[in-house]
């Protein structure tokens, strides 16, 4: 009997979680695992009580022609990683692994070069998560050591320093 390797097993679960997503551009599923126990799950969707993009039938970022990876403050959704982090205690997340899968809604295909946005990276760092594993294909994935994100501090360019 061939067993699925553990990382792909958890990525399969994250990929199932993304099916709950309500984004019209990208559906993302996240699970946080520690000591082989699933701590929490999250998918991309509007804050509780607010209308989802799927309910509205429109995506503001799509309407404005905003490319992937830019201007997330205009998005209605709370990202999958953020929702998974909100659902867990920091103590549970210390040293944990976050598994992430992302599909393009238009094509139904996995997004092979997915990775958490800078805002989610900050949340992941502060949550104490140690590793992020992102699905590239049904069997391949990329492993991101969170310590590297701390070392490679993403300092804002000067033209963005006074945007508050």
C-alpha cells in the first residue's frame, strides 16, 4: 500500500478547505498543524456578517484591474492565513507549520507560484509559526522557513512611508 507523504496529506486538506472560499479571483485554504494535530483552518472570505464577493457577484480589485499581489487593502476578504491564525491561540501556533493551497477561480487550476502576501507574512511571524508549506502541484510544494522572512526584512520603499 502506498501512503501519501505527510506534507501532501496536509496540503490535500488545505486544498479541500479552499473550496469554502468566496473570492472570485483566488480561492485559498490554510491549515495550521503542530505535532501532527490540526490546530485550525482558514479560507479566504469576507468578515463574518458582511457580504462575500460571490454573493455580490463582483470583485472590487478585478473591477479596478489591480494585478495579483497588489493593493490587498481594497479586497473584501480576510486571507486564509489570517483566518487560520485568528482561530488559534499563539501558544498552539508556536513552532507550528502552516499549509497553504491556492486555486485560480477562472481556471480551476492550482497557482504554482503562490506564497503568502507581506501582510500575512507579518501575521505568520508574530503567530510564532515556524514553517510554511505551499502547494505548487498535486504532488509538489515549496517549503518556506519563517526565520528567513525575519532575516529578509521587507522594508517599505520610501514612496510608501507616508501612506498612513
